[in-house]
C-alpha cells in the first residue's frame, strides 16, 4: 500500500503516520543507519 502521509522512506506504508514527530525522527535515523550498514556490507 502506498504511503499517503509521506513519512515512509520506502514509499510504502509502514505505519509511521501514527508516530509523534520525535518518534518519527528517531525511527528515520535508525532506518538510515541500518540502510548505511547494509550498503557497507554489500560492498
């Protein structure tokens, strides 16, 4: 399902619309850190 709130970094709804701004920023940082770690292990 597409994300209507615009918060999902994947473009698909992952339930982040219900998070407070602080929670959203924390989740976004975690997501970016995990993606960076994945890319480093793929190299």
